[in-house]
């Protein structure tokens, strides 16, 4: 979406299945009908087409903009590299003996 493109159909289908499951859990006949229509593949394809067309219109008009931190126009990742140095720390196991205090 940061490249002004919609995600693949699998992302929209997954989102519709998730929303449909939530609607099936929610009490009410209208939410059950809407949730069932999002879960069943034939009606989900129709709804996904409507959602995709709506998002394409919103992106084309500039109403939907996605900003990704560190995105530099390439799928390679962030724009800067942070180098760090590590230090090896030795862990010495200790035994607690009941009744004795450390001095």
C-alpha cells in the first residue's frame, strides 16, 4: 500500500473472513447474514471486488495514504543501518543455602 498498490486478494479475503467471523459471533440476525456472506466463498468474491474497487478509488483520489517508517521506495527495507557491538557476559550460578546470609 505504500507503493500506491492494493495488497493481493489473499489479504482482502483474510480480512473479510476475520470480519465475517466477528459478525457471526455478534448476536443478531442481520450480523449473522452479513457474517455468513463474508465467510462463504462465492459471496466473499463479490464483496472483495466491491472492497477492492472502493480502495482503488480512495487511493486514486488521495483520500487513503499509507506512510511506512523507513520505507525508501525499495522493497529492500529501512533507509539507515544501525551498527552495534555486543559484549559477552559470563553468568555464574549461585546456590542459596537456607539459613545462611551472604556476607
